[in-house]
């Protein structure tokens, strides 16, 4: 059967763009449909603008330590300037994505696309029907908001990037990395910030020492962290504030309420169920290690698959798909070890197993930890500390996990991720000469275990 295209990609985010570009480079006839803007969540309303906001929020800390180094500052923050410069950069990146696709020979359609058959796609605005040998779903995810009274008064991370003005006070609801990052951003920009989380500790799934260190560091920066709290309703007060009523009956007023309570796959209205694509309970597309769904001609990469909601993972999955299907080079992605960072304040970098995971997987593990004040604070009275933690398997001392809290943690963990992925041992770390004076040198100068975990118990 002759098809209009070898590949139709639905979704112009990082994973979809990478797959489309590479497939076209290998000679495939590719159409990419994106109904919003090229770049997806990461570029348009995710990683990139968030990191720009993080940079902006951290100047406050620098101004506070500046006098100890002889600098006198008179700084004022202008929210509108940040928004305008952020929007300009996002538009520049979006243009680059478009140029890359165009140069690769990909046909781009700026409209919504629906799957109407195993090899058929309809472009909604134009009504055009196209056929494709393969269809790749790369539609990502979107914020998931709780179903509570007055939820329309709240915002998500999407709207947080476009606030007309900063509120005097904000409540960020959630305890994951998005909630923690935005709470740190708002606090750094001078907003009175409350973080409300339904659980007993923020950053579920992270190493316990990391969770405690971040909680302590955020509190030191003036963020009020309320745990075991369940918002039940929002209402607008006569003064224009938003009143949050919680399940325990408590009430508080804020200028804005942001919900960072998870994300869900963008699958609604795509026609996937009608053509028999198997979806998980959370709506994510079930795929095999080749990103292929149960319908052989339909594939999916990125957040929409529910495997790992991280941009680099989506890019790697998109590349592996193109290599496998259009370059005769079968390629899979190893999701077992994924370095990641949380751009909170303090910052987090982590790769590999947590202490809890390691203690469940092995009878005995060694834990090396170092806590110290970052050097930049030593001329001041700032109390914040850094944490570096190395987890090894007893016996051969294979490094199972590395966890860092403090300045530059994200940059450090990218490099630490290489030896961990390679299966390095503590001896490999030890024979590496330290770079002094740096915080990262602690990773190669840890001598004795801080403690052991034997049969699940700390000793």
C-alpha cells in the first residue's frame, strides 16, 4: 500500500521534534502536526522558562551575601522585565525548532491532528486526511488539577509563567519537584510563600536525607511548609483575595493559589481508543521497549507514555525510535538509571538508588555523607548547608546512588551520572584527584562510611 507519508508525528515537543528530524534525515517522508507552539512543555512552559525564573529568584541570595565580600547593592526587581525577556527567548527557541525541522525536510502543520485509523490521521482545522506507514504520538502531558469547589480560581504551572503581576502572597499546593521549584522561585522573588502538601514529607520518592535537607533549607528561606494539608475549596473574597479552605477546617487567604498536583498524559480526543490503542489507568499509552503500542503502526514517546516525565528521556526515546524504524539500527533506552535535578533552593541533584531502595535490594550497603557550609557562605552568618551522599553495595563497593543538595547540584549530578551508569566503584571515585576548593571534591574524598544499612536497619 502506498502512503502519503512514512511517518506522521503528532506533537511538536522535544521527543516529537527529535524523532521527526532524525527520521527525515534518514530519508523518511515526515509530517509533524502541532496545535500550539513548537518546543512543547519544556521550551514553552516548562524547563526553559522555569530555569530562567530560577536564575532570577537566586539573585536575592547573591545580594544578601554581597556585603560580606565588600559589595554594596541597591537592587530592585521588575517582574514585567523578566516576563518580556523570557518571552523573547522562548520565541527565539521556537524559531530554531522550526528552522531545524524545515532544514531536515519535515512538513510542519500548525494544527490539531487526530488518529482515525491504524495508518490514518485527520488534520482538524483543514480537514485534510493523510495516511502514514507509522504514526508517532508525542503529545506530552499537562497539569492535573484536583476536583474541588472553586478550582477555576487557581492556577497551574502553565499560568504561572504569564501572571500579569506577582501576588503579595501565594500558596503552592503540592510536594513534588514542580511545587518545590515554584515555591522557591516565588519566595526568591519576594513573594510570601506557603507550600501546602497532603503528605508527611515533600519530594516523595527522593532519598530521605535529601527530603529533610530541602525542607530545612526552604524553611530557612522563609517558606512556610504545611504538611498533611488537603485544600477542599477556593473562593474569592470581597477584597479580591483567594480564600483556601482545607479539609481540617482551617482557612487562609492568598493573592494566588498554584496547584502542582501532578500531570496527566495528553491523550483526550486523539482517537486512540477508537483505533484500539491500549491505555493505562492514568491514560498513558502502553508501549514496549521500542516505543510501539499494541497497534503495530502506532508508537509513542515522552511523557504521554508515563515512563519518565523528563525532557532528556523524551529526546532519547525519540532518537531511539528513529534509529530503530528508519535507520535499521535497533535501539532501546535504558530507563533504570536517570540522573535528574530539582531546581529548588536549595538545589538537588540525584542519580541511582536512594538509601531505602538500596537497603531493600541488598543485604548490606554502605552510606557515605558529608554536610558542610558552602564556601560562599563562610564570610556570612547564613546557616544553609550542603549535603553530598554516596551509597555503595557492601563488598565490591559498587556505587548505587549519588545524592547532592546545594549550589551546583544539578551540574554536579550530570557528571556523577556517568560513572554511576558505567558501574563505577567507590575505589574508582577514590583514585580520582580532587579539584580544590570545590564542593564536588567531597565525592572523591569521603573516607569512611557514615553508617551502614544491614538487612534494612541503619547501624
